C-alpha cells in the first residue's frame, strides 16, 4: 500500500518535470487531481455535498412504472404526492394500485 503511494507520487512528479508547461488560454479552467491513497472513509451527514433532496417521481412516471408491471387502461385516481392512486386492468380484472413517490408499489387490490 505504501509502495503504491510512493510509486504514484514518483510518477506524478516525473510527469510534472518532464512535460513542458503549456501556456493556458484566457478563460480556460485547468484542474489536476492526484490521488495518493490516503484519507477517505468519512462519509455521512455533514461530510460533503452528497446530501441533497431529490424530488420524487411524477404521476406520469408512476403510471409508466405500473404499465411496465403489466397493467393496461390505467386511469389516475389521485395524483397528490407522496402516494399516487391508479385504476388499471390485467386481462379482464380491474385493480386499484397505490404507488409512492419513490416508485415503490405499496398496494394492489382487486376491485
């Protein structure tokens, strides 16, 4: 592990010394990152910007999920998040389907 880190540092330094420095054009943004194998492991609430709220799926996306599960003649009964309610058919049998705004089907009930 330590030898790998030393090797990566040596490669990075040799590249920096060997390659001539090119003149950057105005307005260009150059960013060079060299990972040397230290750190990491501190992930969770309060560590970085990875925590963000994603909006849930739309009513149309929920309908598409239900259609891909084999339902047809799908009709929206309630499109208010966080739980959508639909009516749909499989064959000649009608069902009501509840799906949450994360895309998980919560209930399928035969009518």
